[in-house]
C-alpha cells in the first residue's frame, strides 16, 4: 500500500512512519502514516477491510 508520490508536492522521497490498526463496527482499519522528505508534509493512507477473517466472506463482499 505504498504511495507513489506525495499528494502535496509530487515528490517521491517518502518515509513511512508507524502504522496503527483498529476495528470499527464491521470493518478493520489500518492507517499508514507517511512523511515526504522533499516538502516535510505528512499524510495518511487508510486501508479498510471487513472485520471477517474468512476468505469467502471477504471475497463475497467485494463481488456484490
């Protein structure tokens, strides 16, 4: 889930800071923190998955 460029300046010199995860209702959120070493701005990318761990339920939720 690595970004290809900074959303502020378009730079590609990125540093990944610590991630954290949490479960909210029926979703599992992973927040990835990034810092651009070109412009020093920080930004996040959030990955949201169903809280279920079974492949069938994850696959079914993405198809329908």
